[in-house]
C-alpha cells in the first residue's frame, strides 16, 4: 500500500486509560503527588487533564483484569521534575538518564511507578547548544 492511499490517520491522543486497584489512593497520588488537575470523578473512574489529553484512572470491570500503558510526561527540566516528584513520594526506578542523542537534541527519561506499580516516565528533549 502506498502512502498516498491512506485517507485516515490517527494523530491526536484524546484520552489514556490506566487501570488501578484502589481509585481513591490513585486519585490522591495523581492529584497530590504528581500535581495533576482532577477534571471529574464518577463511580469507578476519575479523569485528569494532562495538557489537553485526558487521563482516565479506572477500576477494572472484571476483578482479574489489569491493563496499563506507559505514560510519558514531557517536561522541560527533567532533573527538577525528578527532584520535586521524589520529594513528594514518587518511587523512581533510577535517576534521569540519556536515552538517545538525536540530530538536534538529546532525549532524557526517568521512570517511576504509581501506587499500582503502573510504569510512568518523565521525558525531556534537551536542545544541544
């Protein structure tokens, strides 16, 4: 199939869902530890604004279900974000580290876990001087 044959393409994320085991504990972490703005909460679900993308935390519909995606939060100052979130109790798996040297910037990441051990990350695209 040629590139010109594609008439539909996904390009904008509207919402990301993360399953959690305890909604109140998760809401407290995302609101108070990560500083995200809670949009609204309904039974078994809570929704946060993440720079125009909605983040949904939800209790699984079936008790044995558990799904997660890695959510990468883009930050300008990864070291400052790492220090601030660590001070608020976020459990990082290591310090910020270089992932790739790209043409005009370096890509840095630091990975951490929420209370349900879902993997989250800070990412920073640092321009080269």
